[in-house]
């Protein structure tokens, strides 16, 4: 009674008033080589540990794909029953039927977030700079170059002249009247996080001339340049003003019509994220999942599977939590800015683990073939969505109205 046909599955996916979690239970190395659009990977062996993190509300409709065999099916059903899920379904014929019916199918790691980054560049007219032009700017003294990845990545490798500050802390990092007349250049290892950083500078009303380094450190290497290794982040030496940051955040929240709450006790059947800081150490709040802002945005499909569940976001640095809410709402999620410090709750999470890289795995190791292939793949994502008949998968990044987000799953499957 838990098996439905392909037409019924698509009908669920296009139902925008239903809270849906589309879960692919195959092993990750298989998943990244091709999967149903919108499906979030949680392999069978990890389902028992991770399903409540991914789908906190057991009233969510779960659509399963990649089952493989009856043994897996029994294991999965047993786990879902254990956590009192009532509405879960497999698809008759599984991937064989999915592909036969030419339903949306793509590949890659954290593909949803990567595609969104490409959309932001397209809809917001991000200004790119290329490695050879950046080298000319390096001969001047009128630039401030920022590596927008977390500290752990920056200290492995970066570019000459780069300072460190991940995108989620850019507003408080730069809201200090320093470098106010300089050109900002933001980069990451590839594209997504630097595009997010550039748009964040626009969102928070920084008027400086600014550029994204096209293709990041990967394109820098492809252009014959060398990276810098064993960097040391100086971020903790930066002086910050939390009162000034809160004032700015309130102004920006009004600008984008962001829902906010000062409620400090919540129903646990939602998502709760505490955005951590690399500028200053703050205490973790029990029951709130602690993440970097850019990790949450770039790897959204690792942490959020439900389409309609509420997502509360808090940080001791107000602009960091607001940054995350703005981006989640742009991506179609029901994210809410938690303004006041919330109370602890009895909720535990699995430890955040870095997934092995299976998709162009040598792209950050200086392999030019993998770097080029990965960058070409990123450029292909929006054209693929457009071919499915979805010309506007998200609202324009230049829109100030984030009051009513709509998940991309509903938008794409409307056409099938």
C-alpha cells in the first residue's frame, strides 16, 4: 500500500501546499552520478541516524527513490515506522520508470545550491573579473581581496593578497569604515560562495565597486597561476560592533520583508540553526544545529529535505543569521530570523561530517581537467532547468520582496 505509480509521484511533487521530502537512499558515490531532480541523498545505512535531522516533522510526506531491493525496502519502512512517519511512498519501477518517462534527472554534488548560485549571477548581473585582469589590479594598492570560504579551507590554500572572511560575516566584518574607498574582490574555490558574497554586499548596501573572481582558485590555476598555501586567518583580530550590526540588520530585514520572531521557545518539529562565528567565540545553544552560514547555504541539501517546514535561524552576530534567512528564502524555504537568543531544547543532531568528493574529485588538487569539467558543469545547470520548461526557478536576486517564497520542486514539476 506504500507503492504509487509514476503519475501519482509527480502529482505529489507538484502539490505546492504539501510538505514533501524526496529522499534518494542509494550510496552517495552512485547518487552524484545521476539522480531525480529535487531528491536529497540519505543512503539506507545512514537513514536511522539522519532522517529526523533531515525531516524533523513526521507528518511530512516522504517520497522514496533508489530503493534497490525488498531487503532495503523493509529496512527503510522499519526505520520510518520507528519515528512515526505515516505518509511515505516508493515509486513503482523506481529509477527505471523515472528515466523511461524522461522526468527531470541531473548529477553532481550539492547541485541544488550550485544551480541557485548560477541563478543569482544571471538574475543579478554579477560583475566578474578574470585572473589576468586581477593580476593587473594586484599591482595597485586600491583593492581589498576576500576569500569567502570558512577558515579551515582558507588555511589550506588561497590566492596571493587574500584576506579571510566567509560570506556570512562579511556585513559585520566590513561595517567598520575600513577600506571604504577600495574595490572589493571576492572569491572562493569555484563560483557559488563568491557569487553569494558579492550579492550580500549589494543586499547590505555596500556601495563599493566590486567583482567576483570568475571561477575562483580553480580558474586561477587553469590560467597558469599559483595558489598560496598554509595561510593564517587574521579574522579574530577584527573589532566588531554588535549594536551597530543589529541596527543594520533591522534595516535590511525591512528592506526584504523578512519574517522575524522574538519568541524564545519553539515546537521541536521544525529546523533550528545557530550560525557560528569565526570572528568571535560564542556559546553553542543546546538543541540548535551549529553551522557556518555559507556551509548551510552552499550545502542546503545536506541539512534540509522538507519543502515547507519552518526554519528558524539565530546567531549572536545578527547579520549572520539574517544573511542566512535571506538566502534560504530566496531558495524557496520558509526561513525565519530568530532575533532574540532562544532557550535550549532537548534536540540532538548527528555530527557534521565532510562528505568524500566523488564528482570531479581532483578539482581542488590542481587537476586542470577536473577543474574545467566542474566549472563547465556549473554553467550547465540553469540551461538544464530552462529546458525543463522552468524559466524562472527562483525570483530575481534583485527583488526586495521575499515575503512569499516558493520551493523550486513545485515550479519544475508543474511542467510534467
